[in-house]
């Protein structure tokens, strides 16, 4: 990890005191999320969106006013995929305050677990590095600034499961089981369709049959929804017809859509944008930026601007930090947190806040530009079109 001749180079390995601290990084990361979240829940307060999990689970468990397969037709406002609903259904059988606290603890546990999987993914993707645990730990601490709100304030274990499931899929695929990894990516995306761009990362796994992996990921993403769509034809019209108002602090407000129902074209364009930018990242050998671009595309065309959206973006930035080819340190993660946190709390202009949500997508594209230029030169050179030996997917 050292660079010869550079006085700013890192030592070959972390110092003993830091290594001793890193041995407890899983517990420290869990506490960094759990403590502020549980303080937020002190006194029996139920986190904001836990009611949607309870409502959805009641229907799926046969305790609702409609049949289980009519869930999304009757309640299109339950914007949670079937898999997260089923995984969290046991918690909804408890009193709301108790179930909400346990859901918060689950969300807290998923951050250190995801960071550990990221360390293992980095070893398979880029090789061993003694500094990688420090990178994931420091990046995880910055991610905790937004992650605790995901569990304690809003109760969105579905978003946390999408992030953890996506990293698990990347790890399994990188370990030599690309088809299974692709299926895991698809199941993760099924929980929150805004993550659709992550499906393209199935093309980045080593080995042949790339398009078969992409089809497997797509099929896994659609499969959990199939019973609802096939058994109740009203499901798709209900979901596609559900409209929320565009916030004045959302990027869409810059188009003059503030306080209006979100137009029907937004979701398809959002999905195409996410698929396109992630496909571009994979094509130029920067699959490490894929998750960041997938979430950034979501933010750029999201009609609302809830704070918990940033939790997914920050962990996606940490994926890029862990997997990038050169340098050490969670610099994209830290920059993302500082910009989003400071601007959001210090600026009171809603149009500025809306424009700010475009910054992650712009930053991701800018980071791609050197690789796009290099790939274009390769393709246009005599005998071009072939990636150099050992190029990363």
C-alpha cells in the first residue's frame, strides 16, 4: 500500500493500535447505528413507515380485508417488495413499538454485515489489502450518519435489505458462482424496484454466458411480483396509477412540476437512466461505480426527497471506494456524506436542495470520463476493441 518516493504514502499496514480497534469494528459500527436510532425510539415512539410493513404483512398473512394476492391492487401505497415484507412479517406480529425497535436493530446489524461482505468482495475483486478493514470501518462510520435514520426514524428495513442483498450478490458472483450471484442481485432489486440498475452488474462477473446471467437476474427480480400480477389483473394498473406529489425540494421541481402529481413518464425514464449509466460503467470497466450510479439515477428523478434515500447512496459510495483500482480510503463516501449533510441542513433554498440531488449522478459520470476516454481510444485504435489482458470487468 505504499508508494515509493511519496511522503504521503500509507505505511504497509495499520499501526498496532488501529489494528486492535479494527478487531471490534462490527460491534462499533452496530453501536454507531443502534444507539442514536434507539434514542430516537425512546418512550415507545413507532418509526414513521412501520405502519406500511404492518399493513402489508397483515394482508400477506391472511389477516387483511383482501386476499394476499390482492395486496398491491388494494394498497398501491405499500411501496415495499414481497420479499422484504415476508422477511419482516414476524416482527409485525408484535406490538408496534416492539416490532419497530427490533426492525431498527435489524437495520443496524445490516450495516456491519454489509461492510464485512464488502471487505471479502474487495479481496476477490482487487486482491488482499491490510488497509481495507480500515477503509470499510471509517466509511461505515460515515454511512451510519444516515443509516441510523433508515431504521430509527423511518423504519425502512427494505432499503437496508436491498443494499445488503446487492453486496451479497456481488460477493457470491465474484467468488465464482456468477449465476447464483445474479439471482441474488435480482432478489435484492425485487425489494425496491428503484434499484433496477443493479441488475446490469450481473454482466461484470467473470466467465461466459453473460446474457444468461442478466436474464437470471431479471427473472429473479420479477418472480416475487408474479403471483400478484397474474392472480389479480388490477395490480399493474394500481401500481402504475399511484401518484405522489412532486416536492418543491426534488429535482423534478426544477422542471416546473412542484406540488403536482408525478407524471407517468418519470418511472420508466428513471429505470432506463439507471440501466443506462450502470451499463456504461460496466462497459468501460468501472463496475465498482455501478451501485453508486444506480442510486444516483434514482435520486435524480425521484419525486420526493426523503433523508433516508441517502443511506443507500452512501453505502454505494463505499462499494466504489472499496473496489476501485488505486488509492486507499473512503474518500467518495466521506465526500458524499459531507456534501449531502451540510448542504441539506445549511441551505434553506428548496431549488438549491433539488439541484443538489443531481450532484451524485453528475459526480458519478465525471468519475467515468477518464475510463470512457481510454476505452474510446482503444476502440478507435488499429486492432482496437480488445481489452488489455487483466482488465477488470
